[in-house]
């Protein structure tokens, strides 16, 4: 993979979205409408099989997991699915967004040893949890269209950010409409050396190159891998 503006390798991080114990196909952040995935990379929609198929397609040592039941309904993380994925993807670090909104919930998750928590701005009331966890977590700055989700301070005050930050443009997820280059560029400028990752809208290698040139450290991708536009 190409190298970013500071000579760091540009990371391609595959994504799986979990719903009711299956991997679903994400489209424009309309989570209620997500259906079990049909992909050439795996038979069926079992999380371990789809995760392995994605990693076999593009390599890498990280996998992003969005637990939609936890995010949407406040459930505990889907430990059985996460354990199956971890067992199928040895040596891979899972970045897990399970709607974490308080320290006890993060601590229960980290006790499992199943990955690094992702703190989504949409699930926060204030910046306290992000500040408390520091570099122990990844921050996801979530937006839908022009609407920034969660507290303004998380979006505006880069001093609250950990070293790894995702710019998550939900309306572009699974749509192939191109990444939010301007949002990523703003975060790179504000982040002062933090690693900024794009998520949503990536169509293929050209978008990855553009993001790298904009200073992004990497990109989270699902549809373009399943559709064999990225390998």
C-alpha cells in the first residue's frame, strides 16, 4: 500500500457490521434496512467467515467491527461473534464499536481481551469518556450528511482526541459516492500528527490514493472489497 504524507504506511482496514449474529451489508447508514451480506469472499454471512474472507482479500493486521445491536439498542457487545472472529483472525487487532458510552461498559469489554474499543461520537453525551480513555481507545467522529453526531467539543477540540481518529461519514457508507476528502483534510490539519482514518464512500484504489495524499493514515472499507474493486 502507498505511504502517507509522513512516510507512514497507508492502512486498508476491512470492516464488518454485525446484526443478530450475522454480517450485514451497510448502505448509507440506514441501519434498520441492512440485510445479511451476500459476498463472493465467503459462504454465508457468519462473522468469522466474512472477516477471514476480507483479510484474505486485502491482507493487513486490523479489522473494524461495528456491533449494530449494541450501537442501536444499547445491548452488551456480541461476545460470541467477536470471539469467533478473533479466533479466525489470529494476529489481527479488532477495533470494536459497540456503542460504548460509559467507562464501566468499556472496562467490561476490555476485560474480554477481544480488541480495542472505538468510541463513537454519536454515542457520547460529552467528551469525558474520550478524555478518560486517551490512547487506549480509537475515536470515531460520526456525521450523517451535514449533521455532526454527538458533542460539538469532540469534533471541534482536537486536544480531546486520542492518537487514532476515524472520520466516519455515515451517509456515504456502502454508496460508492467517494470519501469525504474535505472532512478528512480538516481533521488532518486539526489533529497535528494524530492518525486520521477515513470511513465511507470509498470506490477503489484511486480514492485510497487521494486520501493518502490528503494526509490520511488509512481507510476503513467493506463494499469496495466485497465488490472486488479493492484487493
